[in-house]
């Protein structure tokens, strides 16, 4: 087995292990029925740690896998729930890891988590506005009335708590994985990874800008 192949096998083992941990967290650390339809589970903590180690593409793939497993096991919200969960996890994990991978320092981790939190909050306000009336069969005006007293604080608390847990746990998890030989010592990004991360950042940034515009239009009563 070549060094490159061995490294890929170790990475796949690590990603599979992190996905399994995220699913276990989703099963056993789960607060359901908040506001009647919101659910908190700290799976994004595990997914973000994985993305900080292996990059945003790996983090987004892990998010899709874990959210799909959630849909077919513990969740009762079906495809709509999968879409909402994947949007929340993918945006939070993707934005935070893109910023952190460009410069692996604590300050960048904090900036990345803040940016990921703000992006996730904005995206989820828009998508709750779009999807909640379809899922719950309520008027869209009723969802707008829930944004400030329920949806905004819920997503802000969720993002803040997940960010704090990532900062608290990341170093210990990486150290354990390095000692086990599953994670190599820190390496600099090559040119292709930098270009990939830049593209992801631009796409997500454009999505966030469009979302913020739509959210402002919603609150202004233009939509």
C-alpha cells in the first residue's frame, strides 16, 4: 500500500468514525418539540471538527450523510426535514471550515464560527419562511410572526452553543486522532485546495447575501 493510499484509507476511517459519532449524538443528545417543530442536537459540533481537520468538502459530505441517516431513523419530518437539516449543517460547517482552513489559528477558528453562525441564522430564517408553511400547513404570515420571538433566538442559541463546543473540544479530538495515527501532522494547503475553498466561500457568500436581502424584504412586508 502506497503512502498516498494509506493516507486516504486513514482519512476514510476517520470520516466514517466521525459520522458514526455524529449519528450517535443525534440519537442520544436530542431536544425535540421546541416551539412545536424545532429540534436541537449537537451533531454540527462533530461535523465541524471533521471539516476543520479534513476541509469543507469533507464536512459538507459528512453533513449530507448524517442528515440522511437522521431522516430515515429518528426524524419524522421526511424530505423537508432533511433539506432543512442539511442547509443548516452544511452552511454552518462549510463557512466555518473554509475560513479556518485558509489560516489555522484560533482567531480564524473564532471568525469562521461567527461567520458560519451568522450565515446559518440568515439561511434558516429564509428557508423557514419558505418551507414551514408547507410543512405545518399554516399561513406564511404566521411564520413571519414567529421569526423574532422564536426562530431567530433558537438558531442564534443553537449556533452559539455549537461554536462554543467546537472551540472547547477541537484540540482534544485532533490530538487524540494524531496520536492514533489517523490524522497526519498539520500540512499547508496546496494550490488546488486553496482554489476549491475560495470557490466555496464565494458561492456561500453570494447565497448569504441573497438570503439577507430576502429576509429584509420579508420583514419589510414586500414578500
